[in-house]
C-alpha cells in the first residue's frame, strides 16, 4: 500500500487556483484588499497596441480553410436530415 505524500513545497505540484491568487491566501483576502485601497489605477491599452495582431490577415484566412472544408463536407448531411419524412404520431379521434 502506498503511503500518502508528505506535505512539502518541494514535492507537491502547484495548485492552479492557488497559483491564480498567488500573493493572497484566498479570494476574500483579495476582495478585502481591493475595497480597503479604494483606488486601483486602471490603465487602458497603449495606443501602439490597437493594431497589434497575433497573426497576419493572410494567416488568419489560411486558418479558416479547415472550417470551410468542414462546412462544405457537413452541409449535405444537414440537408439530408431536413429532407427525411417527418412522422406525425398524433392520434385524432373523430366525433
């Protein structure tokens, strides 16, 4: 039988939630700090970054090609499902 791992910073992998709030111990502590300070300075993005892109427009268009191929491949399937006869299972008793 395996023994439970010993608690220690060197052996335990960092928790994602703990990493997200790294300098604080909990979200409550973050909220208390935020409300006590009162004036956090929010700065807008720099104007140099307004036209910044991860990919060029050409590479963005190239990235849309698999989506277009999938669209063309599966659109006949949608049309096939639409043309199947619908079964009306309502029963009507005439007087």
